[in-house]
């Protein structure tokens, strides 16, 4: 049985203008030790999907619904808040995009680390402190024992992100969600964090949902990738299938915007237009007004999720096999 099963996840927000369908029918599974990438432009539903899994959407104005939302045998929609509180930080952990806003500025790093360990693992003070030192050393914080007494503002941006990772990993979670975990970090720090995540999946069997705009980073880290657009999964498959044989117009557009070492000098393309208003009902493909590969059928019916081959599917009418043969992808 999969570690995480998500079927027809829907997250909506009530506003003065109407109901925003931020996540609209997302389905996927995640196995132990697997790394799943979520990619797409801002507003595509990546972060709201992850927050919905953690039940961190405030209700109201938000509302989370799903046909199935099960983690490690627990129905997350039916679980009590006390159950969710025990899961968060214990079996499920999240690295947020901005560590300065996620870390408490008036508590030392050591206090924030040991608090998690004492609550979820029931460690006493000395044991929690030793484990906190081990965690800071694991994520590459020099002079770890001394830095336990430091406050978040006394760390660089990269070091704060490492502290966030240490807190997230402190209880050996079965699921780690990383939301733009390496945004604004230099490439050296990015590479070190990616190596750390790879070790975790290999050594601890941790499953990871990696949310990013960086397609190159996703390609080097993830096993599978979900391409999201307008709150839906436009395409899903292995990294190789999606990035080398894209089968949705939006995926083609994303790849065209991304510099590639195997196409040095090739011009980058822009995705013209803007994402749809998620308050208005969508009856056709939401990417249609911006799509460069649309066909007549796209103007008639909403495309279903079509299987390209085992493990690879796209919500698209167009047959992009000819496009691949021309080497455009």
C-alpha cells in the first residue's frame, strides 16, 4: 500500500468575489522512499496542495475536500486535530520557503530543535540536546554545540534553511514536504541540500514532495514529477518521460522557458498571456488561451487525463509525438 494516497483533492477559498478553486481534482500516490516533484508557475496550486496534505488550511475561509486522503493508514480528513498535531513534526514534516518567517525570532535554535524532540520523541533534556547537536552537524552547521545558543537572525539565509531542515528531519518523518526549500540560496548550498535529501531517502526511506520552479533541480533530484496548472495536474510521469517527452502544451512551454546545457545557444521562448481566473468556471483546457500546440478538439471539450504509456499521462488533446520527433523538446 502507498504511503500517501490522494484522490480528487479539492481546496477552495471563499472570497468577496466568489469561491477560488485553488486545487481542483488533484490525484496522485507516493511510495516510501520516493521523491515526487511538483512544478508549475506561481498560483498553480503547488503550495496549497502541500498545505492541504498537512491540514494547515484555515477553515473557513478555506475548505478541503477529497474522495481519498490517506497517509500511512490515517484518513487525514477524518483525523482529529490532536491526531494531526501528533503527525505534524513527527511522521509528516514540512520545510517552508522562508525560514526567517518560520523560525521563532525570540527563541534560540536549540530551544526550537529540542522542543520538537521532547514533544514527539519524549526525550529528556540531555538526550534532546545531544540529538539537536547531531542534527545540526548532519545538515552541515559548523560548531553545532555552540550554535544551539544562537538566534535565527545570527545565521545566514543558507544556515537558517539548514536549521529548518534539521527541525523537519528531527523525528525521522516518513514524509517530508519541501516548499521551495532552496529558493534564494546559492548553487553550492543548493547542491549540499539536495545531497542531504538524497541521503535521507536512501538511508531512512523518507518520502519527499519537492516543490520548485527550478526544473533542473527537479530533474536531478526527483523520481516522478507532477506538472500543475490552474489547480490541476496537467501532466504526470517519470522525470525522463515528462522532461524529454512532454505531452502537454504547458509542459512544452515550461521547458522552452528553461535554459538547458544540451541546447546551449538555443533561444528561450515565453509563455504569452496570464493564468485563468480560478473564480470563474472552467469548461475547456485552462491553458488553451496560452497554448502553442492547441488543435480543434481543444475548443470543443475539456481533455481527460490520457495515458501516454505506463506511468505517464497528460490532460491534453494534442498528440505531441510528432513534436518530439522534430526535436523541439
